[in-house]
């Protein structure tokens, strides 16, 4: 009998105040900026100031988010740590490359290079927790977090692990952000107000963050939801998304009408918005449709913020007004589908369910 996978703890550091709060009651929609900055927690409560000074902000956010998730799940130890990240510790990568250029490739200190690798976050969490188990980092563009989820789910199903810490983390670097503006990945400066849902311009509103989750093979009193299934598809045309979702649901013995809420990755990029809009207006017109990147910004692992939001909704059984796309409400939220893609590539479908609802 394969084991089920339950979300038993969550922790989120984002461009909103998502710590020391109940849910999104302190969330604010920022229409003035095209790149959102993190709302920083009190790092010194989790990391010694001496260690903190040497750490990239992505590492610090990852450490705090993972600590919050473990405290929430009431666990001291996990069997494995699996992280997803798109760009890793990009600030340290920038520092190192700038050092190469500034010093004519001589007299370089290796520190920034050592700390710039993608697996720094998972490694630092393991060091702090003394976790000597499986530690893996997925760098898969916009499905980096979902790849980590899939790995964790398979390990729990096959009895390889009982309790796994899974997270998605990315940080902004000034130089990379400037490049993303140049190549059109981020909306142009001085074009405010930026509207994610009704945008007519290309490029996304950008952000950063770290969201971690404790996945376990046992249902507990504090369980948020069961992680039913994840599916990753590299490329889909706009008209192929709905059939793909229907076959994904069918493989889980579900129909579109069984979905109480669908969480879509609207990011303000008008060029690819139809991937979401078609679903919202057609297949899921009678379903509660939600979005989140107007709060978190777009980044490779932004979908982890959406996953955090969906987990909270299933546990609290309430949907904050700030994340609603349409006005459809359901008496009970039992099954939630998340769909995300970035620039027409890396499509992911994630299915969560709360049996108690």
C-alpha cells in the first residue's frame, strides 16, 4: 500500500508580511513597482549575527522559512531536505563575476563562488539542523519547486522517508534584474501603475521569496491538506492546457466540477496571459478562481507561494478577498488545483485535498 503525502507544516517569507500573521490580512497590492522586495523577518532570532553577515539573503530567508515550517509541523528532525530554486544565490554569483572582471581574473577570493551555488540553501539548513539525510536541490526553471515536491512525494510513497522538508527559494540580484528588464522578462520601469490581472504589456512584475513545507506520511491534527498529485509538462499550446488538465484530473478520478478552487499563475505578462484566462473564463467559469503573483511577484519558484496560499485556504476554509479573480464562492473548499507556467514553458499541475473539509 503506497503511503499518502500530507502537508503538516508551512513557512513563508515573501514580498508580503507572511510571518507572525494568521494569513494574508496584512497583504498589500503594490501597483507602483515592477520588482518587489522581501519583507524581512528578524533574522537574528534564527541565525547568529556573525553567521548572518556572511549569508546571502536567499539563504537567510530559506533558513527562517524552513524553521517556521518545522515549528508549525511540530517536528525537530526531518529525514530529507529537498529544495527547488531557479537562480540559486544569484547575488553572490554576481559578486563573483564582478570580481573576475574588476580584478582582471586575479587575486580572487573564493567565498562568493562557494556561496553562489544553487544548493547553498539546502546545505545551510542541513548544517543548522544537523540533518545528514538525503539533500537535493532541483534547478528546473519554473518547475524547480514542483520537481522537489515530486521527489518528496515519491520518497514518501515508497517508504524511503517519513518526514521531508521541501521548499522553493529565489532572490533578486540587481544586475540580473537589470538584464531581465532588458530582455523583457520584467516590465519596463516608469510604466506604473502595474496591474497584474488586466495587463496589456509584456513582461512580468517580479519578486523573490522562500516557502518551505514539511511533508509527512501521517495525517495529524495540524495537517493542512493531502498532496494528491503533481504533473509537469514542458511545452503546451494555449489550446492544449484544458485537455491536459482534464486528463490529469481524470487520472485522479476527478472532474472539473470536483475542483472547488483553481489557483492560477497570472503574472502580468500579456503575451502569455491567455494560458490562464482561457481556463478562468471557460472550464473553470463556475469555480473559485484565485491568483497570487500580484502579492509575491513572478520568479522561478513563485509557485511555492501559491502552494502555501492553497494550503492555508484548505486549512482555514476561507479565501481572502485580495486573491480572488472572480466572485464565485464555495461553501466548502476541499479540492484545489494549482496551475503555473512561465512564458509558455514549464507547465505544472498540482492537486491538493482536505478530507476534513
